C-alpha cells in the first residue's frame, strides 16, 4: 500500500514555508498534487521547476464544498494506488483543512497510508496582525460551514475560508441575526506576508465592494453583554443577579409556592393576546411566562434541587423519546397514531405501572376545561354515549334536579345540581365537537364588547350606566348588539 504524504504550504508567501517542507518539495520525484494553485507559494515553486497538478477544476464542477473535498480525496486515493504521492495544502494540514480530515478517515478505514508533515498556520500571523491574545477566549470557525448556534460572541472570533463574496454574504446574514449592521468586523488577507491587508468595516459592508480571496479571514471582536440581551445566557444571568444578595428584595423572598398565581395569570394573559391576535403582546406575554419558568428554576438552583439545565434536558429528552416517528424508526399514518404512541411511551416511562385514565388532567385546570378533559379521557375507554340524544336527556334531567333543589331552598343541593348540569352541558358541547371553554370565552368577549359599547354611548350624554333604568339599559344593549354584530 502506497503512502500519501501531506504538507502545509504556510499562510502566504515562501518566507512562511518551513525549510524541511521546501527541501522535500524541491527534491521529490513523486507526483505532487495541490488542493489549489491559488496560493503564492505554488507560483514560486513553479518558478523553481517544481511540477504539480491542482484540483482547481473540481471547484468549478461542484456547487457544494463538501462535494469538492470528497472528490479531491477520491482522486488522491486513486492516484496513491499507483505510487507514493505528495499532497500540499495551504497553511497547516491540521488546521481548517477538510480534505486532510477525510484522508484520515480513509486511513482509519484501512484504505491508505498517510504521513502528515508540518506547515505554518496562518493563525499566528493573524493574531499578530490583529494584536489579540487568544487566551482571553478564542473561537475559530470555517465560514463555509458556519451555523448560528456555534457562535460565542463573548470571545475573539475568526472565520476562515471566506473565499468569495457569496460566502461573505452568507456570513453577514448569519451575523446580522445577532449583531447590529454597524458592528465593526475586520477583514484580514494574506496575514504575515508582504501582501498583508487589514481593513475594519461595518458588518453590513462585508459583501460590498470589499476585496476577498482564498487568503481572507474575518475577525469579529468580542461583543458587550448588553448587546446580547436576546440570548438565553443573558436572561439567565439577569435572573441570577435579581435573586442574589445584591439583587432585588422582592425577587429574593419569592418561593415556588408564592409564585404559583403569577404563572397562572401570565398564561391567561398570553391566551388573551392570542385571542386578540395581537403579535406584540404575544411576544410580551410569552416573555412573562418565560420569566416565571426562569424564576422557578433559579429558586431550584438556589436551594440546590435543580437548575434550568435540568428543565431543558428533561423536556428535550422527553420530546425525542415521545416522537420516535421523527427521531427514530417508527412509522405513523396520522395524528391519532401519534397520540396513541405518546400515551404508550408515557406509560413505559412511569415504570409500566397502569395509570389512572384521569391522572394527566390537572385538578388546577379551570373547572369547565377540566370537565371537558375528564370526559375525553373517559370516552377513550368507551365510557361515553354513542349518540347525542341521551346526552340531551341528561342535560334536561340535571336541570330538573337543580329546579327541585331550588324549590326546596337547599343551597348546598342547588350548587351540587348546578355543577352536575354544567358538567352535562360540557358533555353536550363535546358531542357536537365544540370546546365548551372556548365557547364560553367567546361569549365572555362578546359581553365585554357590548357592555363597553353601552358605556361609550352613556358617556356621550355624560352619564354612566348606573344612571339608567333597566328598560333603558335594555335599549342600550340592543343598540350595542346591532352595532357590534359583525365583529362578534
């Protein structure tokens, strides 16, 4: 089995080419392949009589860099079957060189022998050009495969392989998701060579009238925390400060128990925003719900029981486990099968012990919604009428029983029978596929709208509703009903 010997050509010109690598390239009689001829050292080696074959044409034949690198490796493997070969790459072979990583995979699969030699990385020269110390925190990312979630903006960040304006444009669009258009970034080209160029520009100018080539990198200086308030770590930090001894007295004294009512209130306020289709308030109210999650989690962390990391891990792993049709090999035909799988997996998670069919319906639910959900659970095991007629009879029966309790002036029985009647009404709505909770909420909104309209009419005469007799109030109601009919 022949060997592929890999060399690094340094960051820029011949002065950065290690002496040992230079001697090997000058003296070799083995075929020399270079990933790209667009490197200053290649031209100088050619002037000294070194023959080579480049893979530049492969870049033109493929649209994706992954396909380019794989094709280069495939050709190198084929060439090595005939003889030992040399392969030269820009910079250092072990720094931001995907083809070398692919060659290592081929070696581990027993396909080739591989000998990786040295080379000078462009990073040292780039650190010098930018006058930054990576010990302060440093991130190095391939711009051709950059993802937003990789970026840690508190560090010095260098994006390599910004080959052309298309990549520069993709980099800009990704960074603009977190940074302002005027945030300064620095373009570094041919660092450490006599062709070195350094230019600091606003981020929005990154792909506009800027000279970029295969020796270009982009530097993003560390970002101040107050410019990253949209990121999760900042919210967590703010909540931790509020709960600290130096924080807010109100936040410090809260407990999971004392915050319960706020979680409920914020959830309902979000529902109100949804009902109004008010996007701005949806954002605000979701933020308030998230605040409650963070406060409860911080209390758990302060008391040593759990952290928000545990909360996130719990829900992430649950979603993966309970969606095997997405993250596994299970096949489903429809949403009903998804729910069936969900319930089965949930029971397995509980140790295989049989669960009450009602255990998943919280007792803290609003009474009408709770009734609806309890009835749905019972119906799943067949405890339900097949037609609506007996349900209607049940509604009438419960109403008669309420009237009997009323006639006897037994308030306790009245409350009990009225509850039975409401439960039967919820069941009737369910049989007609109507959400009783949504239906009542809709009526509540309608009542709000009409009564507000009545108040406005009264205000036109500089009066309040208390100034009207019932008959006059009825007239105002009819007017409000007609006025708002189309909007209800």
